[in-house]
C-alpha cells in the first residue's frame, strides 16, 4: 500500500532575535526532530526516516518556511533510498520539496544523498521562493544505484524564483526510460555520483565569484543574479561530498569577505 504524507516546518524570529519553530509537523516516514546547532540565534531540524521510503507509488512532501530574518538549517540523519514498489503496475514514487525564504531570512537545505536503487522509479521536484534579501544554501546529491547494482529511474526538477522572477529551472533524468545518452561521455561519462550546490546571497550583487572549473568534473557557474551554482560529477558519494564541502567553504568565505 502506498503512503501519502507531508511534513511541515515553519521557522520565525522572536523578539529576542532567536529563531523558533512554531510548526514542526512530521508526516508518515518523514519524522522531524529539533537538533542542536552552533549558529547563534538559529534553529536546526533533522529529518529522520521512520520507515523505508519512498517506495513505488508513495507521495511524500516536505514544506519549509523561514520567516523574516529567521535562520534555519534542515538536514537529514541518513541517505534517502528510492526503492521499487511491490506488485505489478506500481506508479512512480513522487517526492516534493517546497521552500519559502522571507526577507532577511537564511535557509540551509542540506539533506544527505538520494540513492536511486535498481528497479525504483522516483520523480522529485524542489520548488524554492526567495525574497530579494533572502539567503539560500541548497545541496543536492544523487547516487545512481547502490553498490554493485545499476540505477533505477530518477527524474528531478529544481525551480528557484527570487523576487517573483526565475533564477534557476533545470531538469535531469537518468536510468531506464530517460532520454538516450544520459550515461554517455557527454553526460555522466561513467560516473554514478552527481550533485550540485546552489548559493544565493545578496552580497554577491557587489562581489560574486567568477565562473571557473573546480576540477576535471566540477564547475562553478555564476548565475544571472546574486547566485552561483556548483555542479559536480564523481566516482562515489565520498568524493562528491568532499568537492561540494570545499566549494561551500570557499563560497562562505567569499560572501563574508
């Protein structure tokens, strides 16, 4: 039997300048836990998987809102593994993420990897709405197949709007049923780990990093707006995270400098 569930997070800044969580609502396999953070005045939420999900036919969603001048980090306790459904004719699993970041707010969206297991089919969407002075750090990592197996089918779309205008809109598709060439030398070139880091910061209006290569299979791209996108291919999850972490540290230093 498929699962339909939505988890919700709302972060607001109180009169003391501390971010609180008036809404922390778990849903189905998406269990939310308030966790410690070392960032002054900030809040942190960790998504803990309460069961195996998403399975074929599941409909899961997370909605997170950072109110004016709130500081929120959302991460996860473990990788999300997309698994095949049971029985014939099972519909694809769907996983939707909706993020809203208000004026002066800062959201770090840092989940662990999404693993596309053999035989699975997952359609994932991430939609982000940013106020003009909002800050965003968003990391996505996809691992195509568990160890020793081929990938399932993974389709993902990331849409980001800032001040009501499109900032980024991209789609990716891998595995059986995806457009031909996805695993060829012009796309993945044999790699099975891929990821990206999107950083939006009003400070980049005055001083944004230039587009440049970060390695043989990694590039930093300056976007139209106070934003940069780091895109990485890697042989495995460990290498992927290492490259993204280095890029995140460099970008944090650039924004603060």
